[in-house]
C-alpha cells in the first residue's frame, strides 16, 4: 500500500508588516529590520533591540522588566532612555553586581556596548533578524514568516542605491534563512512602471497588479458588506 506521508511537526506562523517612510535618509537595512523587531515585541531601534536580546541571552530579561515595572515605570518607555534610565541600571546591578562598581559605571558600559549605528552591514542584519525570530521560535524551529513592506515605491523614490539595497536584503533573506521568510513589497505602481523598481524584478518574481475594478470589488463588495 502506498500513499503520501504527511509531516506531523507543527508549523509556526508570523506576520510582520509596516510602511516604509518616504523622504527619509535612514539605513535601508535598519528600517526593514525595525519592521520585524516590532512584530516580535522588541523595540524598533537597533541599540535598544540589541540590549533586549542581550538581556535574554543572559537570562536577565524577565527580572529586569519586572524590576522596572515594580518601580512604577514602563519598561519600554525606559528603553527609550536607555543610557540614563535609573530603574534599568538598578535592575541590572541587582542581577549581576559584576556589571559595574556603581550606577555610573553600568551606564558607561551600556553606552559603549549598545550604541545606535547609522547603518549596519548585511551580516549584522541577518544575525539580528535570526535572533529576533528565535524569540518566537518553538521547539527550536523558527516560524514561517511573511514580512510585508508597504509604500516601497515611495520609499525608494529615484534612489538607485536604495533600490539596490532593498534587492540585496531580499536576496540575503531568501538565501540565508532557509526559505522560512518571504518578503512582500507593496506600492502604488507596477514594478515595470518605475525604472528604479525594475531593479527588484529578479528578486520579486511573483507580481500581483490590482486594477481599479479590483479595488472597487474589495471596497464595495467586501468591506462595506461586513457587519458593524
């Protein structure tokens, strides 16, 4: 008797979506990485995210978060003031007195170890991407992830460099993450209609174009028919 064997292993799914800001000069890799970081519950800023990942690696994250909340402060609000946050420093010293002789010493260490870069290379992007996905992994398996980037057309604009970097990120994710991540880019025009977007065509082979009739169908026949 022959038949098709099915895999009994569970599949974990993750969706991360965000609009890319137009008119910004921020790093492409940092901007795209920030979309994923928010989706897994980390700060979008690279320095704060790296700090949280380090806390998890050391086994301090839950203790530090609880201590900051117990002090009456919001943990994620304090992360925005990472270099001067008194509750975070005090919580770290309570976890490990060897991190510094006093609060000033710990602040100096945090400032030196977790600085906010103006850009990161592809290797740093992939390393942080994987560490972030490991937060929501189960049984040692990363989730199958859909990373949706909206307003890509406006974000790239007329920049050849930015177009190349978006393509480079897509290629790196495709090759280095074992096909666990798919990147979906959305824009207001077809790829073939904008010269800078044509550079992406080798990396985004599945193209879906929506006509005015498609939009009409979605708005009138789907959204407006929904119950309140």
